[in-house]
């Protein structure tokens, strides 16, 4: 059996340190908050900020840079 090994994603909503910390500090209150507002996981892990930074990237494609095959 092959067991893939990958670097853990620091913003993981399942095993990230910030999620574990919130659960240790707030217990079932944290679970209830997440159940009532799933966006809470994104806020705790910083995924919301990551998504905002990606959305803010402006890529300008110029026709001169396109590739045309003959």
C-alpha cells in the first residue's frame, strides 16, 4: 500500500493549527459557531484573506503576447 506524504496546508480547515487552537479554547461553542456560519472556518484559517488577495490580482492579457498557430 502506498501512503502519499505531502506538506500540510497551514490553512487547512480540518487540521490547521488555528482550527485546533480554537477548538481547544472554545470546545463545542466553536463547533456550534461553525455549524451556524461555515464562513467561520475561512475566517479562523485566513482562507478568506487568501481568497481576497487572489481576487485582487489583475492580469492583463495583451493581444501581442498571444500565440497563434499557423
